[in-house]
C-alpha cells in the first residue's frame, strides 16, 4: 500500500473518531503532500510506510509542541528533535502531535490542559500517562507507531492500559535533544507500537550517540535474536505488591500459558523468584529528584521567551511540583533531600546490577493496578496516584531498559507485563519480549 493511501486512511479515522478519544492535538496539514513525495522517491528508507504520531513534548519543526499546556499553547517548534531528524531520514511520516499529561507529569492522561484521553481498549477508563495520546493513537489505529517519553513509566504505563507495546530505553540510548524535559536525569524518548518487531526497527533507527546530548552512547544494532541464538534464558519473577488484587497472579499465570512455553521448555528457560531489596523506596526516591529537576528546568518559562509565565498558566500538578521543587532546592544546602535521594538511587541501581548477574531479565506487572474510570483520579490522594508508578520507576532509577507488552485482559481491561534487562541490553529484552508476545 502506498503511504499516501495509508495516511489518508488514518486521517479519515482521526476525523471520525478523535473527537471521542482525544488522542491527537494537532494534525500535520502537509501530511498527504509529504506522503506523496515519499511514494515518488526511488530509493526508500527503512521507515518508509510507517506513519507516526509524536508526543507534544518532542520538537517537530512547524508543529505545535505545547506539552499539552496553556503555557506553550501556540508554541510552534523551530527545529526537529534528533529523533525526528532520524525518522525523517529513514522516510517515516509524521501525521500529528499527541495529547499527554501537562509537561509529562501524571499517571493517567487527566492532567492535559486540552482534555483527558479516552482509552480505545476500554472506553470510559483512563489511558494511563503521561504518553496518553501516543498509546491511545496506536490502540485506536490512528498511526503505526507513536513516540512517547518516559521519566518514571510514561511509555510503559499507557501502553499497558491500552493493550499495546511501549518501551523505555536504557538511559542514554536515545538522544534527548529536542525533548522538553520533565526530569533530565530520567527522561528517555521511547516508541509505542502494536508489536515488538516495529518497536525493534524504530528503536534501531532513533538510537545512538548524539553530540547534542552528552549522556548518549553508541550501541550495537538492535535486532531480534532467534530463540536458538538466545539460548537458555533465566527469568526472574519480581516479588511485588499490587493495588488491584489479581494483577500480579494474572501476569504470572499469563507466563505459564504463553503460547511458546513448549519452545521455552525445550530451550531450557528457567523461571526463578527474585527480590530487589529496596524497591519499596523507589517512589520516595524518584519524586524529590523529579521535583528538583523539573523545577529548575521550568525557570526558563518566565514569560519572556516562550509563551506565558509558567506559574500563571499551568495546571495544579505542574504548580505542585514547582512549589515543591522550590522548597526542596532551598533545603538542599543541608543535603537534605536531593542528595539523599541520589544515594538511594545509586543503591537501587547497584541492586539491579547485582540481580542481572544471576538472571537475564526481570518480569513484573507493568502497573500495580488496572486503569481507573475517567474522573476518579481527581478524587484520589496524590500519594495513591504516585504509587501507580511503583513498578515502572525502578527502571528509570537504575537507568536500565524496560518494555511493557500485553499480557491479556482482566475484567475486559488490558493488563501489561513488564520485562526489564540490564543497561544497553535492548536486543536481548526485545527478543525475550517477542517470545512472550501475544501469549
Ligand atoms: N508519573 C510520573 C511523574 O508524574 C512519571 C511521568 C513520566 O514518566 N513522564 O513524574
């Protein structure tokens, strides 16, 4: 199929269905023109035929990149982020900008200044966040792949709730140049798609060292290994506590009934229980760091350069983090919070490194509970909302890679299974994910 026809099909679907899903904030007006040019090209890139939606905190030249905030309401990006340059170079097509929680803060998609995103896989429920529109756009069939960003779970959490695949790459695998940061020491841009194959291809295109982001590193080609090449894999099943009873056993059960289980048996895959001792401190460790880094990043939104002064135009959660971040950084002369949190981050990172000496991957549910009904989030205590990231945040603290793949449905609502691997082990992680896919 020509990408022109595909883009047209997606555009029609967006026109018909986006009003009730609210996944896309802005459509690329030139998309059909761009598609036509791609169809006419003699030599086509690796992403020819792929149509992308992009989270609204990643700069796409000429598109409104507003972080779903009134603060940047009409901000049009003057340049392409590195990931966008790379996608365009390989002939990927961008159809539009996706909804999100304001400035990538939240866990449900309910913090967008432009309205909540409805979950296409379970209408009336939240999509999860903060890449709410990205996951919903894939689940609704508005695009092939969407880019999200993940600071504490924001690619994996909505992928899990919407029944699609989402990745947080290892810290430094993908350039953050052109991403409007939420917390720069955790943020990674990651793809969300319907299957592991598409994720592997896109990740291989967008990865790599970038002079404009000094935290990036070069890595080997990301590809999927055949089961035989993978050999014997030792899988650690993480001991976790879940909010919704049933979620943890559901994920374990789904492993047992995975359609490839007889192949895994033949290859000698082993399943062992595993514990990460200080994982219960992950949420308490993440937030002081996130608040402080977010707060300092927002000082440039003072109303002189970009749009409005942030404190004047932002929503409740953004304001909470600015006020909280200001307090934490004030107290920091005594090394009270940020410094202590960094120490625990290091401890958790070491515990994961140690765990990966013994197992190839660690598996858990992606989220400790099912998505809640739209509107319920506003009635929850902020601690309860923050606790929804308890299983995704550890990977950000440890700087490792993690993926969420669909594990099946509980009460007709998708449940995601998370697979974590060591830093830079994306190929292994994706190959393992492929073995469990559509189990
Ligand atoms: N829910 C977490 C937060 O609000 C993570 C968000 C994200 O990954 N961008 O900070």
